[in-house]
């Protein structure tokens, strides 16, 4: 029960963090005229990767690994909850690209549709991974799931490209 709750809290936090971080990437995507090629080139040229969210997830994974055999009941749930709160706080603490920046994100119909599709696809994928981790027996290693969260965080720009590609069909 505690493991399922820990995984659920972690997944919810990762989705909330992604939804905020995606706005930053969406601004660059919109600035480039929604060109998938130009956006991919920008991601590669600027070595775009998330440092802060990944740091929180890495610390969570390390703490969970260190406390895996702890006799303190609920310690892993506490670590997941605190780490999840830190991840969500980070996402909402940063400036909103719709309000600040040299090029403000404009909530056009195209931007909103692409953004919503990317968030939906990411959420579905993360829920599937969460259920798979739980059902396939890795449920005893919550630290492993936080490593999955790191990969999910780093994949953020890819979801805009996928959503834009699917939307064009």
C-alpha cells in the first residue's frame, strides 16, 4: 500500500513538473514558428537538459536506496512526498513564460492544442510506466522509479515534437 501511494505521489509530481517545464520549451517551439526541425536543432545546439528537476530526482533515488532496509515505517513515503513537493515547487517557482521573457509564449489555439496533447501523451506514458513498474515486481525498489522520473524529465522536449507530429496528421 505504501509503495503504491509513493509511486502515485511521484507520478503526480512528475506530471505537474512536466506541465510547467513544458511551457518553457513551448515558448522556444513557438518562437521558431513550430518548426520541428528548428526546435530539434535548438535542443541539440543548446544541449537542452533539465538540471534542477533531475537533481531532485537523483537525491530522492539516493535517499530511497539508502533507506531501503530501514526499520522506520513510512520513511520511503516521506522521502517520496518531500521530493515530490520539491519537484512541484520547482516547477511553479520558475518564471511563467507566458508572462515574462523577451519572447512571451502566446496561448494561441495551435500552441494550446500542441501543449495539451504533449501533456496528455506524457501523462499516459508515465501512468503506463508506473503501473508496469508496480506490476512487474520492481515495486519494492522505489528508488528505481525515481530513475525513470529522471529519464521522463529529460524527455520533455521530445513530447512537443511528438505532439506536433501527431497533430499534423
